[in-house]
C-alpha cells in the first residue's frame, strides 16, 4: 500500500504513457505526463530548476518555475500525492511507484551481465515489453537520446535472448524473439541470421530462403548493399547437408 493510502500506482512508458491508480487510469494532462516521464527516465532526483528547464526550455526560469509548481500541485491532486515526492529544491518519483520501463531495464541489465544466459522462467511479460518503443508518439528533443538508447538496448537484448533459445533448440521462442528484434531494427543482420538458422534447424528450408530473399531486397532498396556472407553460408551448409543425406540413402 502506498503511504498516501491510494494503493499501488503503475506507470507505463512502453509503448505509450499510462498512469494507473487504484485500478483506474489517471487522467493526466500532457505536461503532467511529461513531468512524470522525465522523473522516470532520470536515474537520480532532479533539481526544480533542471526539471523546469527540461519541460519549458523556451520560457524564462522564473516563469518556468511557476509553471512547475502549478503542474506539481495539479498532478498531486489527480493522483492523491502518490506519484512524486518534492522538497524545496528536489523532485523525484515516489519509491513505491511501479514502472514498466524500469522493470524491463532491469531485465536488459541482467541479460547483458549474463551474456544472454538467462533463466528459462524469466517473466514472459517482461520479454513482451521488449517489443515496444519508448513513448513512441512523443517527439520532444530531450527525449530523443533516451528513445535511441532504448531502441539499441532492446534490439541487442532480443537478439541475445534469441541466440540463447537457438542454442537450447527452443526454435519457436528463438524465432519469435528474432522476429521482434528484426521488426525493431529491420536492417540489422543478427536477428535475420538467427531466424534463418532456426528455420533451417526445423527443416523449414523454403521459409529460410524466403526470409533471406526479403532481407537482401530490403538492404539493396534501403542502402544499396548486400548482406554479409554469413547467411548464404548457412544456406549452403544446409544444402550440402541435404545433398549428403540424399546421396547416403
């Protein structure tokens, strides 16, 4: 229970902003949402001046400070004071607030430390969150570095997880995660290679060749380059294996 008595508060930034309190969606204004998002993405409490300058970069500091005080008051009214903690100088997200972005960021860090060797009982819900961009409909300048960093982190993590499942011959999971990584970054070769290798491992040769053809056409169309030799080598090795089996029998 939150100290305010308002129950659990959950903030979602993936893929868009949602604030839930007491099993209902809080009706926050755009500026209140941006304030909460800025606090979520900060790894430390933010000074009032710093936060005001981020939210109102083109407004004089005194006026921005006044707007911040007004926004904080209205946010506290809308959430029964359960979302932020503020002093005369600093503002931070309340410790009790649950945030999907922070939950899945912890998974990203764990996967990175383990080199992809994660436990099989890791929460599937956290994996599903890796599919989503960060605040996809927002285009504020201050947010762009966070969005770009998150895109890279989630693609790398999806690829590592897919590689892990491929090694463990769990091809359905490997294919699902590789496809999610390819959707997030269509030009990246690693997820395409994993997906094709998974298809070949279960005898889906036609699907493997189809996937390679589409990827090659995409690279030519977007960058006027060809894929590396890694995927063609996989296809040749599978063809040679099939020919060897045919000759044997």
